[in-house]
C-alpha cells in the first residue's frame, strides 16, 4: 500500500498527526506539503510539536487567489503523481490543497480518500464549502466525522463509499488537551487567569478581506470588554494594517495581541479560556472538545452539531449578539458528537481496504 497524502495548512497538520504514523506502520506514505501555510508559525512548528513525519515533498505554493493557487498546485501535483504512482491519494478537510489533491488524483486515475467528508455549512459563498462539496463528489472513499455528515452525503447521492469513522481531531484532543490544560504558564505573558479571559481568532477571507466586514469584526472585538487574547494570523494582521485598524486593537486595554501560536500553546490558551470567539471551523470543534463555550463570527457553520448541543452560538459580526451569547451558561451535558478517539485507526483500516 502506497499512499500519497496532500496537506497544506494548520488543521490538516493536526489531523494528519492522528493518521500518518499508523499509515507508515502499515505501509508506505509519502506526504506532500503544498505550502498553503508556508511560514514557520503556521507550518513547521506543528510538525515539530505533533511529531508528524516531515513531508517528503514541499511544493512551496502559497499566496495568490484561490483560483491561481489551486491551478499552481494542480500543475505541481500532476508530474508528482506520475512519478510516485500511489495506490490512494489521501486528503483532509476543505482547503485549496484538498481540492487540488483530489482533482489531480482523479485526473490521473487514482482513487481519492477524503477525511472529514460530508461537512456542510450550506453557504456556497465560502470557498471552503465549494472545496469540500467538489472533493466529496470526486472521492472514492468518504470518511465522515459524524452521523450528520453521513446524512448530508446520502442526500447528495455521492458515488463513493461512505463510512462513519469519527473525527481524527478527537484522537488528538484526547491525547494532548489534558496536558495542555495544565500548562497555565502559557497565560502569563498575557496577564490573564484561567477562566477569566476570552480567546479570539479571525482569519476567514469573508471577514478579513472585505474592509467593511473587517471594521465590523474589529468593532465586535472592541465591544467585548473582557480580557481577550487575540493571536493574529499573518494575513489578518496585514489586512488590519492596510485598513488602519491595527492601532485600535493595540490600544484597547482588554485586548492582548499575540503572534501566531503553535498547537500546544494555542491549546493551553483554549482549554483555560472562559469562552472562544472565532470565525474558524476547526477552532469551533476544538472548543467543543475542550468543553469551552464558543461564539462564532459567521452566519453559518459546518459544525452544526455544536450549535444544536448549545455549546456554540452563531452571531455573524453582531457585537450585541456576541455579548449576549457570552452571557449564556453552557449546558450541563456535552454529548460525544464526533467519536471515541479511535478515528485514526478506522481511517487507516478503510484506506487499506481501498488500496
């Protein structure tokens, strides 16, 4: 069994850490890092902390529009697939790297396995939604994190084999969150105490690339008042500078700006926060797994189960709605929505059967 795994951003590095070592114990894996997240803060640190095998191939493709980035990835992957001749191409999630890996493989006649298949926000204005829908309809093996994802694929009558394996992020969270929660020294540089601050993230193109929405996002963050740790994605920082909005956050007494963080430091901050305010799909789920209430700065989410369970509130960029959501006491129950922490094993078994 020879598997070519295509990854390119932070969430995919984390997910791959639950699968790669098992794949390599069972067969041959060749990892391709597209370079979609190409700086050390968003890339190499995750390989180091998660003990993920270093990628065998680096494409170095970052920046540009979604269309140009995907096109460059396709052009780079075509000869690589011909050279490596894998029996399966494995992709994760919903990024340009996901779509490019799936398209290149299908055009080369190689079956695709998609981890985190079936997730839907039902918002086609999101590039991620387009990527995940197209990838699902190209894939031979669709590995779903939840029963809702399975139902989405059944409604769409996908051609591939659908399998409920659980979420590989649960595997990682069960392994690393307990130790991360104990690392309270990570809080010291931000002068915050456990349970007495918010953790905020913002990077989604629909929020930060639109100047009007970026102003609304900053206004929401300024209205929170509670001490708020805000690690700044490089692209978000650049957009704030371009819009002359970074100074307002720097001068706000309750906002603590931070550089991009590695997985362990970020998870320590997340596990000890009173709540999370984010536009990230992955962070919504990480918050749920950590038992931390989440306020999502989007009008929709692919992680609908977290909303239905009462642990996640969608507020878009409405500051009043965000403050109201933060005042809600989370439910006593937190159901096991995404599996038992053995998804990685099931992914490898399913990929082996496909290969």
